C-alpha cells in the first residue's frame, strides 16, 4: 500500500498532536454528540452509527438526499459513555427535531428483526425500533421510514479487505469505524473560504490539534495514548460537507474550494479519482494488539497522538 517512513519508538518521541474533540453519531447522518471520553469497541466508539433511518425499500437515508437529518438532535444518558455501563429498560435515547415532539427510544428491549436493510454495498438484517419511531421519522421526512439498529447478535459488516489487513468491522458508518481530522486542516481551509465553516461539516470521530495542516494525510501507524490505530485511507468526501448543519440547506462550499486545493488531481495526479476531494483520514483501531487487553479501553480529551510511521507522500497513501 505504499512506502512508509518510520519515526523513533513512541516512548522516545514527542506527541505530534493531542485529542481536542471526541464525537459519536448514534444515528447515521443525524447530529453527533461531543463527549469528554468514549469507550473503544472493534466497531468504533460505543454507540457510533448503531442506528440508521431507512426508507420503504430498506435503504439507508442520509444527508445526501435527506439533509433534514442534520437537524435531528440525539441525546444519550451521560453515564452511557462509561466503559462498563449497561442500559436498563429505563435507559433511553432521546431524539428532538424542529416541529416534532421528543421521541424516546429504549436502549434495552426485545427487538423484532427486519431483513433486507441496505447501507451502500452491505445488505443484512437489523433490529426494528418499532412503530412509534417509524411514524416519527416518516412524519419528519415526509416519506415512509423506519429506525433500525444494527443486529449485533448476528450482523457482520466488514471493512474493505483491499485496504485493511485482518478482520475489521463497522456498524452503519460509510465504511470505516473512525475518522480523524485536525483543527489545523480546518483552519487552513477556512482561510480560503469567504465564510468559515465549523468542523461538524466533516463529522469526524477524533479531532486532533497541534500538527501541521493536513498532516493526518500521511499518518499510517498511529498511537493514541496506549492504543494502536492504523491510518487506512484518505477520506474522499461526498456532498454532505456542503450541508449547513444548522439550516439543513445545501451549498457549494467547501467542495468548490477543496476541488482547487484538495482534489485527486492536485494531491494524487498519477492516480485515479482525480475529481474526488479529500479531508481527514479513515482509521481503524488495532484492537487485537496486546495494548487492548484489560480495562480502560477509553479515549479521552487530551490524549497524546504519536505517529510511528508515515507515508512518504500523499500519492503513496491509499485513497
């Protein structure tokens, strides 16, 4: 997957950055939750993309077609972000949206299985959150919808084996369990925009600070605290970053500007997908490493970010 350069061992190196933001998105394409710490799982942060809204054909609804999802606020019990917390029948996810009464979704219940759920190339079964949730989203989006939860009892969704060695899985993310982006990258982009945009346009899981702009492009072997991560590929961006997350309206930025400075034509001229634009690094946690044993599998704000290996250039990095 390309040449890499090595740094000194983590214990001898200085951190390249630190975590300044942790975000989880329980329902795909709905608003995220900013938290001070989050438990790690092989599928991503706990709760991340465990739910998805699907249409009458079982296909995932996203902001690409339904930008109003950007206005759906998601609340989880604060204690749900502790490592060993388990929900009871009195534990709820609460959803709020303009013009809608709050919806309470029980986090511990008996589910009915619904088949033929489709998220991009993946097709499988999921747990139906019931008639009330279905009616809530149907009324809000103006079309028949269901809210479904990933079937952790039998569902399997592997990441692309062409990019990741070993068995890595995810829930309803676009394809990989973590997205890392740096504040410096956003700052550099905002200097080129007439109207600056917030980081929520890019929906990262891990926001870091302290590195050079777009340094994360080259990160291959990453250690955050005591946990090992693998930088998988540059994140090619769809139209979602053009959705204003406060108004649920489409625009042309930041894609127009990214096309000038962050397209495949600019960053990877000898590769395909020259019209793709890139922002952030898709990442997996190497959860089978010995460092993953025991308790305390949690990332928290302030955790240092060490880089043990880097790609020599953006052309060498996967995308």
